[in-house]
C-alpha cells in the first residue's frame, strides 16, 4: 500500500481511500495502485464488500491528472489491472462496491463513482463530464451513463459538459442517497456495507455477473442462460451449500449462515 491509496479492513469490509491533494487526481502510478488494491479485494475470499472514498471535502476526484499528462504520462499508458482508477475494467469483480462521494466528481472522478454498484453522496456533491470542452471523449461515461439515467439527460451531460448537482443526480436515480455531511456519509456507507457483508456472497456474485452480461443480451437469451446455468457464478450457486442454506434456515426458523461455498 502507499500514502496515496490507503485501506481500512473490518471483518469482510474493505474501505479504500484515495488521498492525493489537492484534487485527488489520478495519474498512471495511482491508477495501478488502485487496480492492485481492488484486485486483491476481488481475490480475497474473506472480503465481501468494498467502500471507495477519497480524502478532503472539495474534490471527490478531478479524474485524470492533467499535470501528470503534461509531464509525460501517456493517455494511452498502462493504467493497471483494473483500467482507469482500478475499477472501470476489473474483470470478474463479483462483490458489491459502494462509492461514498464527497465534493466534486469530475471527468474520471465521475467515472470512478459510476464504476461502483451504489453511490452515496453528500449535499455538496456535483458531477460533470467536461471532456467535451477539451475536445476529447469521456469514454467510460459515454458507455455507462446512458444505461444508468434517461438517454436525453445523459446526452445533455456528455454533449455540454454542464454541472449536475446532487439533488438532480438523486432525482434521476444516479445517486442512491444524499447525506448531510461527510460523517453522515461514512456512517451510512459502513451501515450499508455491514448489511451487505451479512448477505449471501454467492448470490451477490451471480447478480453482478448476470446484470453485466444482460446489458448486451435480450431478456429471453439472458433468462435461458440463467436457467441452463450457463453463467459460471449461477452454476456455482446452485451447486453450493449456500444454495440450500436459505431454504433450510426458513424451515428450521433460524437466520441463515452464509459460508460462500
């Protein structure tokens, strides 16, 4: 680990903090460190949920470090195992990730939040994709955003580079919850993470794999693939101890004990 990316581990929860003053901008080295951190989270069977956050209150993240780019960082360089910021392209990450957003989420910082499964935000949060003004493409956001919010709203953000405040983001369902301040944000993020930590990890894995794949499939094709157990995580789930545990716990009138196997 480094001073730029730090972690806190509690049980099956991993909190990942990016701390790179002044704007938590991400260069190639930082991106690679984040990728290694989230890869280790993915591959650790004891970890169930991750929270990604950043230090400071003004910026969640300004995204790509333009000063580093001016100093020689190649925009087509090696971002690491998970792509930009470690989450965008991390394969087979079948565990829940919560983004706890405080401050401005700009460009790649917005895309980092979009890489999470749930987004919690403080009242001071604003989002923007200003790449259009620099004559470049917000690549991951261009793929993801029209699938997350109404198409015309997504295109407005992409084509104009305008700011979206947290209340508008919440209205469109981009943000799950709006919290008063950073303390409330992190309290809620940990409460939600503990709830997910107690849930069935094999079901979570199936939900994430199916949801990702289904974006490029017809409804019927996705359903057929589920029922035929052609998704690897679904096949594992239905052949596992956990696959029967919920039924047994219901019949025995007790809380289920999920083993992840």
